[in-house]
C-alpha cells in the first residue's frame, strides 16, 4: 500500500518584489503559512522596496510560458493564483496555458498599481484581462480603484460595492471579492459576491494604524487560493483568508522595516 504523503500545491504567476513584501515573495510566504507547497512562474522582475518601484523588467512571454508548462506538466496545481501580468500578450498567453492544462480554482488579483502608486499593468492589458482571464477565474479580487478601472467608471463608494461586484461577475467569473482597504473611516470590510449561489457576503475588517500594508492584496488572494486548494468552498475560504490578513496586519504593525510601507507579518501564527 502506498502511504506516501501528497503536498497540496498552488502555482503563483506574478512579479518578483525585491523588497520581499508583495508579489511572488508574499505569495510563497502565505502559501507556506497555510500548509501548501508553492510553485512559481515569475512574470516580471521589479526593483522595489518599502518606498517605491525603481525598475520593472518584464520576463519574456515565452519564458513565463515555459515556467508554467514546467510546473503544470510535472507537479500540477490544486489552485492557481495570478498577480502582476503587465502586458496584453502575457495575459493572452497565460490564459491559453491554463486552458491547455484545464486548471480550476484560479484566483485572479488584477494588480494594476503598487502601494507606492507605481503602475504595474499597462492600460492596453486591461481589455485582455477582461476578455481572456476574468471569464476563467473562480474568483477575482480587485480593490476599489481596480474595480473602478475594470468597470470604466469613477470612484466606487462602500454602498456601491455589491453592485460593482455583480457587474464584474457578469464578465464570467465564479465570484468577485471587492476589497475595502481604500475606504475611509473605521471600517475596512470586503464584499464577496458568489455568483454560483447568487450570494453577497460581507467580510468584516477594521482600520489598523500601521504603514506596514505592502502586499496585502497579494497576501489575501494567495490565502484564498491556498484554502480553495485545500478543499474549502468559496465563502469559507474567503472568510478564513480575511481573518488571516486581519491578523497579519495587526501583528505586522509592531515592526519597523524600511522607510515606507513595510510588509504584513505572514507568519504571525508561528512566531510573534
């Protein structure tokens, strides 16, 4: 009888953050914290720290595709998390590869702008994202500015989050999580619209006094991908991931690293 253990695996397709707070680095830390084996396809090499992004070097599309093929043809993936894609050519190529390998549990974080304000997605890639990848996704996780950009509208207020999520879901994805981190006031609730169940769920959060919020979006989407890979349903995964990012933000507030926006504490459940 074969008694060998099997890893739960998650492939993250995203950019590399030299500062370690976001992108591939944040994803791998998050996946490890959830007991998953993370694999990677690096889409861009960025020179960045807690203050800003000073350089972006896109990885050639054929090299990104080779990374995805190498992972999926051998190791496979119980879930896929997608972050920074940068160009429309890359969006299309990634979509084709995920279709080829019939991937499920795809979590798409439509990374457009870094915490520092630096643009991480070309304008012409937004249309490709809507046409090629969003319809394949089990979940799309835009923050409020990203949701507004995807819908081609102005600022979205808290009262309009549910409507925005429903409208984005009409692009074909299974669910939409609109993140409320850009809201003002004490509340930082996220809103999940689970299209399959026609269900709207509020995921509660409160404002935390900290500048260590770099990589929160990457971390949240990776946590959801991990929990989907582990077999949880969408609502359970989203609720648990929201609790995880709340805890990581609260624990990270006690640290000082760099001169700008530091990272969250991904391993707060294991060491203080």
